[in-house]
C-alpha cells in the first residue's frame, strides 16, 4: 500500500473484513472512509471495462465504483440484498481521485489483529491482490488498493 499512517495500539491494528463474492478482503480501517447502503452506479459511457460499474454521488462528490472481483479477473455476479459500497480513501492521487468505491456483499466486520494473528498463504494472487492470509483462522485477501485506484485513474 502507499505511504499511509496506520495507528496501532500495542501493535494491534484495527481492520475491516469486507465480504466479497466468495472471499473477504482485509484492510486497515483507516483505508475505508465509510460503508454506505448500495446505490446503483450510473455511467454515461458504454465503452468502459466491465469492472467499472459507474459513479455514485456521495456527500456531493462523484465517486467511481468498482467490482473487486471483475478487476481481479474473476466472475462477478452480485444479487445480495445486503450489498454495500465501501468508500475507500485515496492512496494514489487524492487530488484526481479522492475516493473510490468497492461493492461489498454485506456489512463488513471490524477485527483487531496483531502481527502474529496473520499467517501468509502461498496462493496465486490476481492483479488486484497483494496476498492471501489467514486472520484468526479466517481466509482473507489483502487487496492492492493502489492498483485498483491506478486503473480507475487511467480511465479519466
């Protein structure tokens, strides 16, 4: 991830486990600005990649919304009535892209972890993944938020 200050208490990191289709992402909670109810993104262009779902208006700001699964070159079909949008803070270029949204299948969970709570798994990663880990025995994916935001910026 980019140079971002992550606050820890006694080496404990507050994270969010964000449910996706068939997996969950683990991110520091400071990466997420807000979890909001699902809003149908809108787009005026038709020649966009399938992972780009359009924009939403959040707090008066146009926020691009991305399918993590699709940008990671996986099938994406979300029919969950509990869908949410995780609005992520900018990590790459805050002036051009202050926020970016990811579709979540339901409400994320807060989890406090310590370095010894994470076990790296030797699993092949997709382009939007930094790695696969076990967090308190639960499988999770560390997303490559820089990559996702760089792909969105390339569309502008």
